[in-house]
């Protein structure tokens, strides 16, 4: 069964303390991975698409990487405004139209 | 460019009552999704449309849930009758086949 697992469930960081979030998946024939950010009371906001192992993408303090079995979202020198839940999603067989989401990592950055 | 629009944002109903949610996707996006999201969980697909056609509704509880996407643009999701367990956030998303763009969601509370 295709599955996406995120860890940790929650992460509390001091401002400026860098860390990484993990997304592991058991999706046959993985063809990419999406990262989203979700703020309380809002819908998920698209961050990155990674298409193949070895690919990296960056946006401000966030950097996403992809291997054959997992993806990492690295957060460098986070600020309180980075506090949110970060979701990853993997496309299932058949194309990018259907994805399965992980349960997310709730990140809290303390000033 | 306007994002995905959903209404209402909040809805409180008594069990056994009907309820309907409306979604207007991003202009030009042919794929439309309805998701259910429980607290602390990732979005779970209810139904996916490609233009006017429901191409994936395997997770939609068809005894009480129904959806339509007339003219391949706006969509409505209906629950009749609602049960206590239907309390959740209902998200609408649209895409061109890759990353998805989400609306703010409708928070449904069934009492």
C-alpha cells in the first residue's frame, strides 16, 4: 500500500536553530514529491515539487531534497513566521493528479 | 490572479440536516479536488474531477455524500444527512495536473 510518513509529528525550535523535517514514502515507481505549508485555519500552500532523486529546491530559509526513499525539508535559521504545519505528498501510480498526503510536522519557532 | 474560493467558511448544523459546500477553482484549472481534513491529519481525497467528469470518487461515501461540477468550473459538495462524524474541514483544490492550489476550506461542525 502506498504510504507517506512524516517525522517528527511536532518540532519546537528556538529562533535561529536549524533543523530538518523528514518525509518517507513507500510509493512504487515514485515520480516526485510535493511539499506544502499549512497555517492554522487555512488551506495548504504549495512550496516545492521535487521530480527525481538528487533534486534540491530552495525558497528563503527552506531547502527541500529528495532521495529514492525519502525527502527532507531543511530549515535554516528559522524565524517565528516559519511556524506552521508542513505537509508532504507523493503522487500515486498513474500520474501527478492523485497524491497521498502525510500527516504533517507541526513546527513551532520560539523567539 | 484569484485563488481557489470556497464558501461558506464555517458551518454549524444539527445531525441529520443537509449541508452544501461551494468551490470556485482557479481559472483554467481543469482538475478539481475535494478533500476532508481532520485535526492533526493530512487531507484525504473525497473526489477528483477532470473537467466535468468525476474520475476518482472511490473514497466518497456515496450513501450520504454527493458532488457535482457543472460546466467544468464550479463545484458543489453535499452531505445529506450529516452525521456527527462528518465534523471536519472540507478543502477544495485545483490544478493543471501538477501541484495543487487549495482554498481556505469550510469548517463543518455537526452537533
